[in-house]
């Protein structure tokens, strides 16, 4: 037991408990706050929170504080390896006040990041008495050593962190189940309105009429924002499977460690928080269609499994040896050059040829200007209702502006533009100035006009900086997000909003 109750520590503990009970969805921020509090109250120079990946039998750094925090997050630790690995394997705390002579100490990370620890305190994160991770504190300040009292307080903080992780995972599981139920209960709803007037898109729809009658794989190609998902919907709706599920999966939006379970499901006990059997997207789409968006981001480790689904219509859930048989049609889409990925060895050639049976290229909006007025009117009606404003339409100057613009973000950018115009517009007609096309900071920069205000300068800097980090990480969004120390979903949103493209 703690020798005495420290008022400051006790109050901090209450604050963290309140945060966990009020909002645990921003799990990374909450874990960071817990770790910062533990480090401050136990007076350590640096701290890390590692989580266990039971499938790979390793620990990865979820949060790392201190001067070398960003560098440390590039490493993983094998289960049972080093002090953190030992704590995870034995589910026990450890105090090491002479790290240099400790046999368990993994020196290679300390050497590579140039941060030699002298003292270390590590405790397990326990969820239902199972270790799901480790909190470790490094180098007690003022050349002091960690005490048993420090260990007991850190164990309390570890319990709070484990509770936060458990709550967040339960929340994600519930959301997934709700989403699956919605797909089952409302399988005939949720489709987008398809707007088309240009001859080139009408030709694509005629092709889709023919393609839809088959069960062959279709690969939809085109720039980001052209509406590839809408074309996938049309293939499904015009097919014999139209009354059955249409299941969408964005391969780039789901973390690599969770993607296999999302696609193929898992059995009870397959990994932490797998408290029951769970269907994956393929099983949920049985007798229907699976649409795999951003297929170019599918990890190599899962490409072989997908190939087997195409060839044999079978797969195994995570943690299971039993095969599941499904009858699904597979539609895929990408804005990447898949052939280039195949040449680089980043995408399996055999899988590419199976997916590319019926390729359909969706042209960008700038190559089908006839669709712009139709789409603009559709979005105007939508956002006119949402903003409760009575716009009569677009002025001639506004329409000319839209028709002369290149729309690098395609239909998605046009939609955002109309929404913004409805929000800021004051007149009966949407004016050219309301569209804000020429004044968008990153568009000004491309056209040679420089924004003078701070917001414009920050936007231009943000675009160039993110592009540079993406290039350094070969446009891998997961690795780029780690380098930028932001969530991958936030990076994806920035790329969309800033129209950042691979060049």
C-alpha cells in the first residue's frame, strides 16, 4: 500500500478518471495525458506507453515522451525482449535502478536514439488480468532512483490507461456492429444520386449495363474525387445481386493491424478484446458485392488472402483454421498507378490480373464540363436546404468560373465549393466571389499569385511540408502519419482538403 496519500497525485488521478468516463474516443490524446501525469508525478525525464500486438507477438510505441520520443516511436520490441518485453511476458512490474548492468536491458534502441537510461520503472497495462501493454518511465530526475512508492502510483496510472484502452476498443466494436447492422437492415438505402449529362459518362454507364450482368471483377481507375464509389454502386444496383448487400471498405482508412480482421472477421480469443466471434466484411457481403476502395493501399500480407477469395471463394477468420465459403462479387478502385506498383514489387501481379478483368477508367471532371452545371445545381439544392437559404441559382459569372476551373479535386472539390458558397453567400444568386475558387491559398500559389495573410502562408507551407514527408515515406500514409506524429485519419483528411497529389 502507498505510504501516504499525496494530494496532488490523488487530484490528478481523479481528473484522469473523469476524462475517461466523459470522452475516451480520442484515445491517443487521453493516453498521452495519462503518461504525462505519471511522468510528472514520478519525476522521470522520459516515458513511453507500448501496446502489445498479439498477432505479431511484439510491442509498439503508442506514446513516447521526452527529447527522443519521436525517434523511439520508429521501433518495436519483441514479446519477452528487453525490460518492456519481460514485463509484458510476465505481467509483472519491475524497478531497475542500475540499467547499465541489467541483463534484460535492450541496449540497441538506447544506442540508436542516443539516449542511455540509468534508471527505469516499467509496469504492465492489465485488462481483465491480461497484459495489453507496458508503461515505462526512464531516468528519475536529479539522479534519484525509483522507489516502491513510485511503482505503486505508476500501477494505478497503468490501470487507468488500460481502462481507457478497453473503453475505446469497446466503443469501436459497438460502432462496427452498428455499421454492420445498418448495412443489413438498410441494404436498399444509402446509395448516392448519380448525376450525368456528358457523353463520356453516358458511355461509361452503357458499359456498366453490360458489365453488371457478369460476376467478373471490375477495377475502377481515376483521380481522387471523380466518384469511383458511385460507379461501383451502379454496377451493383444493375446486377442480379442488387437485392443483396453492398459492402464498402476503404483499405486506406483502416489501420493495417486491423484490416485483416475487418475484411475476414475473427474468432473469440484471436487477440485482445476479441471477446466473441465476429463477421468480417466479406462474410457480411455474402451473396452480394464487396467494394474495396483504395486497393493500391492493401498490404502485401493480405494480397495473397484476397487472391484466394477470388479464386476459391474461401478464407479463414483471424485465429481460425476453419475455412469460410462466400459468394461475393469483388469491385475495386484506386487512384494509383497499379502497374507501377506491380513493377516495384509492392503489388502482386497475379492479384492485379485477377482484379483487372474489366478495367473502367473514370475521366476527371475537367474532361467532362457538361456535368458541372448539373452537379452544381444538385449540390446547391442539397446545401440550400441545409443552410435554410433561398438561393435562386448561380450568376453567369459564377457558372463561367466553375466551367473554366480545372477542378484538381474533381467532384468532391466541387461539392465542397458549393457547400462553402451556400454558407457564406448572402444574395439571391450564388456569386463568383462566393465560390472562393481563385482565392483558395493553395490554388493561388499554383497560379503564381501569392497569398499575403498568415493563414494563406500557413496553408502553402502545410501543403509543401506534407508532400515532402509523403515523398520521403514513398507516399505510405501510415508511415507518414507516424513521422508527422498525427493520426492517419487526420492525415487522409488533410490530403483531401488540401488536394495534395502524388507527382
